[in-house]
């Protein structure tokens, strides 16, 4: 058994790779012996990355409006691959029509493989740290979103990786979608209060309109993309992410980490 981890140096891939014996890490800039060059923009890299591989952790190309054609081309070349685990998102609705495009078209492609799983995680707890816009708000003491009092089942990327590992390694294929959340649905105000309590630094949440959120994001992002992100906040405000699942415990045998545990 050999696993190719696409995006193996990214958020979930870097946490998944250590859980897989002898995993092959697909990255645009290989620097280690277990790295292999893989670039969605360079299809010539596909065949070498797939050599001897029978399982794939598939992170689709980032920032591509319609990733379906290149992903379909990749899967067509993956002749020896039996199992594919796709990282999707709870915020991405699936497109059911044959002419579907965008991220929502990818689950149907993956389900054509002999064995598969589609991971649909909620928003990452890591958004409160690192280089994310929300993390910048945490450091400034004010998180600004368009989510109102809407709640999210924030999940630790390490728990996503743990589910992915089982989906890749379990003898019996999962052949299902996994909706992955943390243990509690929290508003951004709730999250700000937890951050304040854990770190001792005051952080508050300020909610703005979708239009204002679009303008704020458009300062540093293309306006069309800014509007999409602001709409996701509006969806949260409407309750789209207000849910908690038992997926992490069901699949891994242990409960997911809470935001407080993640920050501590």
C-alpha cells in the first residue's frame, strides 16, 4: 500500500502525513526524500507522483474557479489507484447535474473510484491563529465578521487529519461523506470569549453587514472573491453551519478537541 498526500506540506496534509507509514508527499517544491513534485498547474507532474500509488489524499487546486476538469484528468491517469479521499468543505454545496462546475462537482468525480470518502469539515480552529484574517483580528483584539450570532462547529485540523488517516488506511473502504465538526457550535462572540479567557488578552467580536464585509475583504482580495467570502459569513448568520456531528469519535474512537483545548 502506498499513499500520495497531495498538499502534504499544507494545513491538513502536514498533519496527515506522519499518520501514514511511508506516505509520499506531493508538493510543488520537494525538499525531502519523501517529497515528490506535484503541481496542479503542471499536469506533467501527475504521472511521476502517481507511480506505484494505490491511495490518494486529494486536496483540489486552490483559487481555481472550476477545478473539475483538471481533477478529472488527474483521476483518469490514476489507473492503479483504488481509494481516493477528497478534502471538501461543509460550506460547499454539492452540484448534482452532469454539467456541474466548481468545487461542488468534485464529490461525484471521486465517487467513480472503486473506493472513496469525501471529507466535509466545518471551519478550522486554525483560522484563529497563524496568517488567517480572523487571526489578525485576534491579535488586534477585535474579530470582524458578517456572521451575526450565527454558530459554527469549529474543528481542529488535526482531527480532520485523523479522520482522513482512517479513511485511507481502514481495510474496509468508507464509501461515504464525512461531515466533520468540533464538539460544540460556537458564535464568533463565544470564540472571542474563550480566547480572552485562555490568553488573558481581551478579544471581542463585531458583526457587520454582508456589504460592509465585502468592502473590508476587497481591500486585499479580488472583489468577486471577497463577495463569495462575505456570502459565506451571511450563510453562517442564517444557521448553515450551526451543527455538531459525532464523526471524529465515530471514525477515530476519540472525541474531537474543543476550541479551549486547541488554544491551551
